């Protein structure tokens, strides 16, 4: 099973151009079973607005699940999940801290070829203390559908200092992988990560590095190969 996390930056590329078609093309390049998205903009109430969750789902042939964290009079903004796997259900978790920018997560379950898989899609805050609280709340949230054989965390975790600190804050049994993904043109930072439990199911992690992925957003997608086993 291939999964990916992709901060699409409201479909504004590293060249400053708004082009959802490019983002959709990158997602098709991934050929992933699951893609967690961050910074998805939807403006259905504007005459020229575009609901990016609906558009990207239709353009890629995947099922879309919206996870807005900001709801305004002219639209929504936040996370999204795209998948070709059957979705058993989904709910939203509130990870907001005080007066900081509202944050949240999609908590969904899919049928991964007969294996129950819990997916957590999120975008954590900019301050370390904020991220610590958000990650602790996210991991502590009980599964809405008990007994998943595999749990996968997909997100822009904003971990500027590397993966080691993040890995220490995950419960035993999780393994976390990441790759340089930001800024997209010449990536130096590993802001986007994928973690899995049980950790043995995570086999390799890489950044998607095609020419289109370097300009479609300010982040490159990060992908992982998972090999879940039936309990």
C-alpha cells in the first residue's frame, strides 16, 4: 500500500501561480492508495470559487473527505483525505490551542484490502509547545472504530529541527519516516512526515521529486510504502 502526505498550499505553486490542475497532476503521479492533504482551500460561496476537495477528488478519481479547520463566511480551509480504498467512516478532531490558529485532524478508517486501517491526517502548529499538545491529544484519541490493524499518521508536522524529537513523542510501537520536502524547489527541511503503528509495516519513505512536484506547491509530497499484515 502506498500512502502520501502533501501540503498543497491552496494550490499556489512555488512560482506564485494558482493552478489546481498541476496539483491534481502531481497526485495522479503518486498513484497512491491514500493521500493526506493540508492547506486545502474551498470557496464555494464565491462566484469564481473552487471547492478544492471536490475538484481534486474528481480530477484524480479518488474519494474525498474534507477536514476544515477554518470556516469563514466565504468558504473553508484545512485538511483533506483522498483515497481509492473504501471509507468505513470519518470524524474530525479539534486540535486547537488557545488563541493560536485553529488546527484539527481527520480521523478515518478505510478497508485496506481486508485490513482495517486508521488514518490520521493533520497539520500541526508552528510553536513546539503547541505541537507537543496537539500530537499528544491526537495520539491519545481513542479509535472511533475499535481494533484497527494499522494506524497511519500523515501530516505537515512542522518539525523544523528534524525527526528525532518527533519520534520520541510518539508512543511505543510507532515508527516515523520523513524526507526533505520544503521548500519545494530546493528542499532542506523535513516538515512532512508519515508514521505507522505497528512500525514494522513502514518499509520506506521518500519525497516525490518530479519536475511538476517542484513547482505545483511550496512543499513536495512525501510518500511511504506500507506492508500491513492481517491480525
